[in-house]
């Protein structure tokens, strides 16, 4: 018996089989979602040292460039080969990083521990003398009539705290063991990450060339060009924002420490570290750091805590209007609205790290959206300037002198520059573009 194979029906049957197989695999994936989550967690845990290594190498790469190109190239020139020069640059880079860590540990950490110890001692004194200062505090608010039983309970609260603290310490022993184990494991991963980062910095050109080779091997040239251009712009945005924001936060922390010492405020090191660390969050950072710092100073000196709020407001104005723009410039290209939007969105999703990385991530997303819109408008022979789409009754505000938009704007589709003409002109031909 001879079977008559119909090519059309065979194609339909093949597609139907592939769809059913994909549906079965997807159903199996959903049914075993927790298993896959555990496996992904195991893989991420194994790759954690490499993630740390990439992050360390990315942060230290500007320092490496400085030592290699700005220092050794000028001092040594062509008298040594590139490989020894790279090795010496890596050594200087990690010595510089180790020096910063040692300076922080030797100068900042003792002051930080002293401030924390002083704060805990002050809180202990307040709790133990509640029966002394509580009546004095209540005398300032005669309209508040607290029952005698409540006053007695507040006076005896110190004993309750002591017993609760003892019970909590007994329960913390297993937690301390677990924390110590996790800390040792994390420290080992960081050490391995440092070793990985050395190899990454030593062969960074080889890694980049290998990735580029893979892209051109499996993708059309236009798509590979587009991905490489996107990676270059994303690196510019992330690198400029992260390095600039870290430097800005360091300067703000140092200024906070100096000014608070001049004003003779308590817990200067602890408050300065809090203000410097939270300042990495744009806009909201100084105010987020001001809230716990206010209460820390309030415990020691209530009047100075009010002066501290005024000082933080002035410091934020200096950072937002003078220091920040001078260091960061326009590294992200985001307006104030989109900065606040990205901080609220990514901060709500991923917490502190989301508030920090949300701004450059959202900047890259908006860059992709703008390029997609511009490329589609270009294919329709329409302008990409926002001014061309404003109503005559509601034009855009005029830019300062030197920042006005030009009549023609160039943008890239892949790696080829295109010029978009205003409305009313024809789309340029290929010969005109080549000229």
C-alpha cells in the first residue's frame, strides 16, 4: 500500500506537534516551578563569585585605566611591553583599593564603633532613669493626664527591658552561629571574586573581542551592530552614574563630617557615614539619611537636632544644584520627573539597590524606546525632534543659549548615522546619504 504524503498537511501536523510539545513543557515547568527556582538558586549561588568578580572589575576599571594610560604610559612609554605594563597597573589598582579599605578600617571604623557605643550607653541611661525624667517631661504637657497605673508601668519598664534582652540573647545564639557561617562563606566568595576580577581586568580586551566575535557569528551584522552600540551606551550611562555618584557621596560624607565637627554636634562619624551612604540615592538620599540621623542627635542633644535638619537641607541644596551637576553632568539624560519615577518604581520592587540602580536602568530603557520611535519616524520620512510635534499654541520652553535644538538631528540605526529632515522634505536617497 502506497502512502500519499501531502506536504501541506505534513507541515500543519509538524506545527501542531511542536505547539503541543511546547504547551506540555510549559505546563510541566509551571507544575514544577519551585524545583526550577531551587535549581536556578543553586546555579546563581555557584556563579556568585563570578558576579562579584565582574562587579569588582567594573568598579576598578576606571582606576586601572588611570594607572595604565595616564601614569605608566607617560612614565615608561614604550620601554616595556603591554603585558608587564598591564600587570603593574593591576597591582597598583589593587594596592590603591586596599589602601582605601585600610584607611576606612583604621580611621572611620574606630570612630563609628565609638559613636555606636556612646549611643547605646545614652539609651541605657534614659531607660534606667525613666522614673526621673518622665515626670519632668510630663510637666511640660499638663493637658495630658496619664493614669497612675500607666506612669507606674513606664517607671518599671527598665526591668522589663532587661529581662526581655536576656531572653532575646538566649535565642540569638543559634542565629549568631548561622550568621557566622554565612559570613565566612560570603567572605570566601568575595576573596574568589577578587581573584576572578584580576583575571577579568588582565584579559578584558580578549573577553570583549570574544563576545563581539560570538555576536557576529550568530546574528546579522545590523543586529550585532545594534547590540554593540546599545552595550556601549549602557556602559557609558552606568559607568558615569556609578563612579560619579560614589565620588559625590564620598565628598558629601566628608563635608558632613567637617561641618558637624565645626558645629560641635554629637555622633559626627556615625551620622556622616549614614548621610554619605544614603546620598547614593538621587533626590531622596539626603532626606532618607536625615531621618535616623535626626533621632540619633535628638537622643544626645535635642536642640542641635533641629540645627542638623537645617544643615542637611543646605547640604542637599549644595549637592543638588552645584556639586552633583558638576560631577555627574548629564550622565543619564533623565529629567527630574523620570528620576523620581524610576526611584519610586525600582525602589518599591528591589529596595535600596533598586533605588540606586533604578536611575541608570530606566535611562537605558527610555533610550531604547526613543531609538525605536526615532527609527520608525525616520522610515516614514518624519522628523524626530520633539519640537516638531508641539502645538503652535503650546511650544516647548526655550533652551538656554548654546543648548537649542538644531533643525536636523542625527541618530543611529545600527552603527550608521542618518540625518532626519524637517517635515515637508523628502526622505534622502541612498546616494545623498553616502555623499
